[in-house]
C-alpha cells in the first residue's frame, strides 16, 4: 500500500542484508507500535538507527529530552545514543525502522563518509522537509522496497547503493530541515526535563539528589516527588539507569577494563558498579560482556 501517495508500506514486511555484527548491515522493518508496548526507559544500539513515522504523531526521547514527531519525520540515532519512542493511546502507529552499519573506514572516501554520518550527531537529529524533498527521499526508500524481493545476485549491493543515495540526499539538504520541536510541556515538565538533560550531560560526574536541588534551586522533597511524577523514576534510579546504559555501551563496544568502565560512567567504586549493574541488568558486568562477545563471535 502507498501511504498518502508517498511511502510504500506493508505491515510486518522486512528487508535484511547481513547480520548486525557484519561490517555492512541493513534491516528495514515495516511495523506498527502502540502505547501498550511503550518502553519504560531509553535503550541504545551498537548500530545506527532511523525511525520514520508513518502516522500523525508520537514523541521521541533523545538523551532524556522529549521531541514531538509527525508524519514522515525522520529521526536519526547514532550508535550507543539513548533514545525511545512513546506512542499515543489509540490506533497503533505505522512506522519504518532502519537499522544499519557501515565500515568505519572507506579507503579513499573516509572523509566523505565521516561527513555523511555526522548528520546523526546533531543535538536534535530529527528532519522534516517540504513535500518535494519528501518525495525525493521516499523515492529512494521505495526503490529499496521494490528491489528487496528480487532474487538477484546484485540485490544486496543495489540496496546498499540506494540507501547511500538516500543518506547523501539527506546530507545535502539538511539546511532545508524545517523541524521544530512542538512538544507541549507544562512549566513543571520543562523544569524536570531540564534536570533530565543535565543528568544525561553530566552522568560521569558526582550526581546526587542534594547536588541537583542546589544546582536547580528546588527543594529535595519537591524534586523527588515531581521527578517521579514526570519520568516514572526516582532521581537516584534515573541517574543509575543512565550510567548503566552508557556502561553497557562501553562493555559491548570497547575492550577497556571493567574498572575503567565503572569510573568513566560515574561510579565511585567497582563494588558499587557491580551491585547497581546486577540490580538493573540481572547479571554482573563481566558476565554481560562475555555473553555479548560470545554472541558476536557466533553470529560473525
């Protein structure tokens, strides 16, 4: 089916090229999501991800900050960046999720590819374009949709080339981005999300409820109560989860010692890190790293 004469879509349709541990990897997932399966806390991936909304409205959290997105908006998330999408109550939302990895080095083209991938590193990596640019961008994605079922020896490389064309078109037109965050927040929510943003920017540092109350001139009882009301988490749990999610990314994507992971993510000691990690993840940091490395070795 064609959505608003622009985007090809079929529920539960997907396209895969290689596995997520391969140097080049693509997964296009055409699916629906609804409010009853909204994630409680943000997550991350070891690969790039794009969320393209194919329904009227949702909210996408990036590093704890809510951004309202609408039909055909493109959200780009770089590896290990914390995010989640919150879908509204009511009719399920159609969406296209694109997960992909590209080689870290392209001999002879490394500088160009580095520039290209920088579109994912913006403070607000959300794109909204006028009708003509939408038509050109979705034309590339629709080409991939049509090409994917073909049993052709060149299928995978053509999908790769078409997607790179899509990224280049996005990169070359980023100055025409007309996205403005219109998330409606009360004065209280704005205050709490300012604190949330501070936590994501400073999780490596000493952070306590007392410190935040002094930093933002709020009483401890007020901040504790309102923070839980807005985010669903206590201040302490939110700090811990932010640190743990970033620690998970380091455990998966680096070989630095676990004691150094703990220190770089704001934990005062390895014993504290180990205890908090077990509380939220259900296993030790060392076991978590071994499991992920084993999975990569088996899949690879």
